[in-house]
C-alpha cells in the first residue's frame, strides 16, 4: 500500500486495507487493530491518537479524514517529515487542529449504501462468509482502481479493469473468473445493470498440483518441533483437509473410536466424513491432555477463536524452509499429496473423491497425471534401444 487513509469517526479509527501487505497487516494487529474481513478494513480504538500511530513508524504516508468528508484533514509522513500542512488557509477543529485542502481523492469509491445492499443480497442467498468477503472486495477494487463510482462503470471499464489486474497482479484465470462472478452478481442482482452479459471468461490454467514425496512429507514433520504445529500439518496430510477446514476443527468433530473426522460446512457448505490415521489418534490423546482442549482443536491467540488460515500457512512455510524443500509448495500441497499417495497405493479414485469432498470426478482425476502408476511400469524407449546389442553406444569412446 502506498498511502494509508485513516477515517476519524466518533468512537473508532477506520483504516481501509485493499492491497495486502504482510508488514502493514501485522503492524496494525500489533497495535490493537481488529480486522473486519467483510469490509476489508482495520478498526482501532477511537482513543488512539492518529499522530501517535505514526510515531510507531508504519513506513508509509498517512492521510487522516474526518467522518465521510472527502477533504483530508491531516497528511502525515510525506517527504520524510511529520505532519505536513499543505494548505495556506485553514479552520482549526477540536478533533483535528490542522485541517488541510488537498486534491487527494477519497480512497474508497464504493459507497456505503451499495456495500450494505450487496452484503444483504449475498446473505439472503446464504453465500459463505469467504464468498461474501471476496465479492465485496472485488467490487471495491474495480471502483478504487478506476476511480469511479459503481453507477459510472461501463462494459469497457470492466474489460480495462480485468486487463489491468491480470497485467499488474499476474492473476490466474481462476482469480479473474472469481472477479467476474463478483462483478456480475453486483451489477445484475443489486444495481440491475447487466453490463457483463457479453464478458467472456478466461480459460482456466491447466496446472498440475504440486505434490510432495513421502520422504519430503516426513522431513517436513521432523523439522517442526512445535507439537501443536506439527499436529496441524499432520492432520492436513493424514485426512486430506483444506486449510480452512483444519483451522475450524473442534474436538467433537473427531470420532476416535470410528477413526472418522467430520468436516462441517466445507467448501460449498457441504458436510463430509474423512479418515483419521492411527498416528494422529495417538498424538491427539496426548494433545487433548497437554493443551486442555475443550472446543477448538487449534485456537489462536484468543482461546475462544480458532487459528486463522494465514497463521496455518505461515507454519507450513517455515517448516518447508527448515526441511530445505525447494518445491513451490503451499499447505494445500499436503492435501494434494494425500490424494496422490492414496491413488499410488491403489485406492479407488471414487473413494478418494468422497474423502476430498469433490463434487465432480473430473476434479479428482487430475491426480492421475502426477501419480506414479505402479501398475503401468512404463519404460522409456531409450532404455531398451540397446537391449540386443552387446556393446552400448554410451560406453563407446
């Protein structure tokens, strides 16, 4: 993020956060910020002085705005200086003694009333929390990228926006399709302006999943010394879980006697059962006692809330670095590895589909492209070209 806008409201400071920056994200968390994933913004206690916030050195300029005014009242941190007055004439106020005039635009071109209506339409159709968050995000993003309010967006603007984010952010076809779905829902269902009728969807990238070998998986677990973190990674691999599923596990979701794990409201709001390994069961028995687990299996800093997915991904990233594995893997690669290793072991693909919770067998079939099919035993023709010759050309000088 190049500029941080701070909205000075009666009881709180509100900071829209549209471009993810790991340093800034953790900066605001460390200074009492509460993340609102629906509106993509941080909320800070209104008693916190914005000038004091800059004293903590966020590393980027700050613009302070009172309520919904389009006029910034203070600009902080430009040109390496502290509060920068850029107006010749001003009227002091109690909240902000140095208001300034500026051509700096409002950071959010997506009005609050459309925000509310979009969320209402999504919730009335029982969309998942994650889908609601993403649909709101992409509708904010197009307005803020093009600096236009929703009513002014045209068909050509949509194409321009998709081209910009594909070029500048290197978005995949799947991400572009998600953005199109978000925009289409808002303009057709909410604003009732069907400007995406002729918008073609990009063809999906046919990428093979990144799979770790069993030796790499073992090395990953051995390098993780934290019992809780190691158990989390083991459960993702042992049961083929998505990261959003493993962090939301509760003690009552695991049936130790039947060796089953109940995934509640997984992707597509579907429940399913998957397997639990004996190794995990033995570890859980110790884990329950050691950490006095009653509700969430993996709680966050707040014991009443589960671990967030970013923390789980960070646990994996640190473990894979320690294991010196060079593959461009994510924590989801453990789920891919679960499916691939089952397929290599002879498990029926229909059963794997059920364990993974795939709606279509085609989704599961992609693992056949990365699995070592022992039954085929295919030999390269190069290895048979000299079988009948006494001397191989390789040994010739």
